[in-house]
């Protein structure tokens, strides 16, 4: 029978089904390193404070280090029958070094222990997620630079609206990813706090040095209130929230990739390594990676909502409901890792089809606003210019032509301020190149913005 840290109060064994229901080892075992690191810091501090003898402290630390080495070498398997990772580590330590191992838990509760483990684990995961998001943002910026002058239609309501460039469009996603990086940075600041020493809820009478354990673990602060220290899961909620927004961005980006891959658009073609086929239709090349990313966004939303719901009615301090925090946040983290590390190479290897983008931009009268602006430059009020251009579009539709091909006499029939220079004014290249306003799609802007984005990423100044 596996060790239970709370067994002294009870006169009979817990039902086996309750054991299974209560156990968290199946998912919290991934925190074995953080649990051991936290215990080493705790034992170090206990020895320094004279709460443990130097001999016991040294024996505990050496035993914990060996357990960690054995787990990572694969010579020690984590017992799936243990209640949780904390019980397993302490039980293994005691089996190896005897009574000294039983002294490790002095001045500590599983409540502050698990809160510490989760913070340490998630802090490392935030760093990994930051690096993966940064790598994706770099791909976006480099692709934007490469296609800074590739004209395409910009859309509103999924209707062709105004001419932009593919590089400019990609940079919009880059800006969203930069904000995601900022949220991850911000989330980590509030995660970087030690609850160790808060005990079950009321601290302890032992003269612990909480700042010392925080320092040993590389944490920037200690929880200022022992009740809050063991019952706070804001950092897990905040990470799930940041990842939900990130996944929303990836989902929207995926939707565009899926559209762009379709024969109706055919703006890009995904590399074979990031596409799949059909079991019955030999001509198919499906954007399954993008579709899965789009689908997995809902999964991360569910993790956030599940954790919010688990926490919403809990009184202070710790409640067993809070064991539900780990599976939710672990799943959100795992899903985001998987999506980010797949999305970046998919985007880096896609084939862009500029000629199809240009062809789409040539239709749909996306230079109509520029035609109206031409009349404004000739002194006509914008509303009058807008109405005149609308009449010209209607005439083009009637004749089956475009504004670029409409004869000058048709222009003059609507407004006598039109002259032959209108054709240069409304050409797609002019429409794009003259949009030099800060944040606009002029190729020189896009290149500068892409380089600035890469520089910010290099410097780590996401926001």
C-alpha cells in the first residue's frame, strides 16, 4: 500500500475507488523536478535556520538529488499507486535514508508545496511558450519583408475592400503575436512568487526564512498573505487566459490560411509536409494542420472556462476542488506548445502565389476609394466624390469592365473634373505605394515595419 501523508487520523483504509478518485499522480508527476527542487530549497533553509541538524539537512538534500538523477536516468519509475508526486518523492526519500526523510516536511504543508510546484513548473513553461511565440513572430516578420510589395486585396466583411500588400497583411498577425508575447511576460511577473512557508493556511511557528527559499528557487517575491498564498490560482487562470487569446489569434490566422489555400482564392499553397490528402478523392490537398489549430483553440477556451468554474465558488483557503487546476492548465500549455511548434514551420514553408493575389486585387473595384480621393484632390467635397465614384462603379458593372479600363468620356460624363491622369492615380501600384501613412501598406513602410519588428524581438521589447 502506497504511503499516505495523512493516514494517522484514520482507522480504516479508504475505498479503492476513492483512492483512484482522489489521486493526482497521473498528471502531477510531470512536476517531479519542481517538487524535488522545492524540497531541496526547503531542506537547505531548515538546516540554515537550525530547525534541522546539519547532518539531517545534508542527508535529505543528497537523497533528493539522487532521486532526481535516478528519475531522469530512467532507473527509478514513479509509482502510479502513489497519491501524488509529493507523496511519492517523500516516501522514496524515507525508504532510502530513514528517519531523516520524515523530517523533510517540517514547517511545510502539501498546500504550499503544491502551490510552489505549480508556480515553478508554469514559470518554465511560460519561458518555452514565449520562445515558441517569438519564433513564429520572426517567421511572420521575415515573410512580410519578403512580400512587402506583393499586391493583394484587403477585405472587410470578407468582401474585397482596398488594395494592400501581402506583407502588410502578415504584419497585422505579427502585431497580435507581439501582444501575446507581452501578455506572457506580464503573466510571468505575477507567477514569480513563492508560497512556501504559508503552510496549510496560517503559516507556521517554526522560524522559517521564506525569503531564503524564494531566493534559492530564483523567485522574485514571497506571498504576503498565507491564506492567499495557498489558495491563489490567478497565475494559472491568467496563463490560460493569455493562451486562449493566443489560440484565438492562431485560429483566425488558420482560417485565412484555409481560405487562401482553396481554389476560390489560391493565394498560397502549403508544403506537402503540412498538408494531407483524401482517402477517396485523389486530387485533394487539405490544410489539416491549420484546421486542427483552429479546432484546438476551443479546447484551450474550455480549459480556461473549466478552471474559472472550478474556482468561482471556493471559500478560503485550500479546497480539494483546486486539484482540478493542473489538468486544465497542463492541457492548455501542451496544446499551445503543439500548435506553435507546428504553425511556424508551416508558415515558413508555404508557397506564395503573387500572380493570383494580383489578379484578385484587379477585380472588385478596390481602387474606388482612390478614385474618390482623386476628385477630392481636384477640389470636390468627399461626399460628392463618393457619390460620383459610386455611379462610375455602377456603370462599370453595366458595361462589364473595370475603373482602369473605363473610357475617359465615361468619367467625364459623371464629373468634368476627371482627366487622363486619373488612370495613374487609381492604378493598384499607385494605390498601395501612396499609402505611406504610419502603419499603412506602402512597400517601404512594410519593409521598415518588418525590420523594426525583428529588432524588437531581438531586444526582447515585445510591447
